[in-house]
């Protein structure tokens, strides 16, 4: 997998220009990772929302019961 992007920082003064910092796969910490032996870090969230692979795969799996199985289970519960 590859990743390339840029982080644009606003100017510090009115006379300065925006600062573009390149980002690549070495600058990415994935969800659940633990960062150790460092005093501070700056984080930026990207690839967020409902279209991400993580969210799309997090839903409950569909039932493997057929409609007939569901109807029979319901009927048995009503009889009991």
C-alpha cells in the first residue's frame, strides 16, 4: 500500500507564505498503534467517515437463516 499527501500549514505572519510538508507512508500511524519513546507528536486524522474500509466492514454480518427458518422458529415459539 502507498500513501502520498501534503500538509499545508497557514502562515505564521502576514508576510509569510503557507508551508507545505510532504507526507508519505513513513508518517502514518494506523488505528490502534502505540507510539512510545517520544516526548510529543502532532496528529492529523485522514480517511475518516462512512466510506472508509474500516467502517464498511464493521457492520453486523447478515443472518444465515432463511425466511422459512425464521418463520418456523417464530411458529414454534408461539405454540410453546
